[in-house]
């Protein structure tokens, strides 16, 4: 285990990283844009481990940064709002997020974000911009399992910021094998407000929305493929949701 891997498992290090990132990103969420949060009552009394948040994905980092803000605010008993960011003095640190190894090694900034609790995994379908057919990497699933044993984990089943991309079967295996509490999250507006990396403004004055749904009811005896289909419905990224919003329609028309 290299130094970065060791440091990211130290909660005081993550707490410092969250405070630094939080201070610089708070204006982008609440001043230059507006954030609408719903469903925090669904995360108030969760256990401290074996909780998996499944979400659609719109930028590399802004999505996760918003979750870090919200989880910290909920810890300070805020309901569906952020308010003043004093919550960054004591954020939630039992938190990891799944990210593509290729993405996280792309720049100094992305490497810095590894310290915020990134679980870097090998993309089983893509590497260096090319389509690659690989089986699920056992070391990656073990890494996620260890994180779930002690913490919350955020994952993006589609593994891409492209809307309505199919869910990856690996998410189904993780859910089936670990039987976590699964909280679906639906986000929107981040694609409009930020660039793809989520670190620069694209359009100010955007409405960002984050909606936490009730824990999913899952039959863990079902095949992983069926579980993934259920997850995609829950995060509103299945085909039946494709034409329900302006953003969705624009992406279909532009193809």
C-alpha cells in the first residue's frame, strides 16, 4: 500500500481534505448556483457501515463534493439544506466513493481527490479511451467490500457521465454479495452548471438538485442483472425515464 492509499484511510486526513474542498466549493453550490435538497430524512438514522449510495452521474467531482456537503450538514441536524458551512468543522468521514482508476490518475487535482476517500477501480469495459472486454476484477470488489464493512460507499452504477448509459453488472454483484442498505440518489443540474470535471463553472445561476430516496427493497437472491435493472429504475436512468425531462430530450435529439 503506497503513501496515498495509507493517508486516505486516516479520517483526520479526510476531514482536513473535506474542509479544504468544502470551503472552496461551497460558493459554487449555494451562491453562484442554487441547490435543492430532498429526502435527507432517509439518511438521518442510517448505520455507520454497509450503506451503499447509488446515483446517476453528471460530473467527475461536483456530484461527490455535493454529497460530502450534504452528509456533513445532516450530521449537524440540518434538514434538506446546507445553510452556513460550519458543518465542515466536523464532517462525515466514514465515507468512500467509487471512481475509475483511469480518471483519478489523470491530473494533480484528481490525485488530490484520491485522499478524499476514492476507491479506485479498473473499468471493466474501457481503458485509455478504448473499449476493452475484461471480467470483474476481484481485487476491486474486495476493496469495496472492506469499505462497506466499516463505512458508507457512494457508487455510480453507469460509470460514466453520459445520461441513460446502461448500468454495470458489477454494481449488482456488489449489492448481491454484500447485502447493504441501498439508498438511491437522483441528481440533476450539475451538467448544466459545471464542466465535465465539475471544477469550473459552465453556467452560473443553475438549479442543482439532489434527491435521496427511501432505501430500496431488494431480493438478494435475484441475479445481479435483475438487481442492476432495479437500481437503474430507482435512479431514474432506465429507458422509461429517458424522455421525461428537457435535459434527457436534448441528449437524445443531439445524438
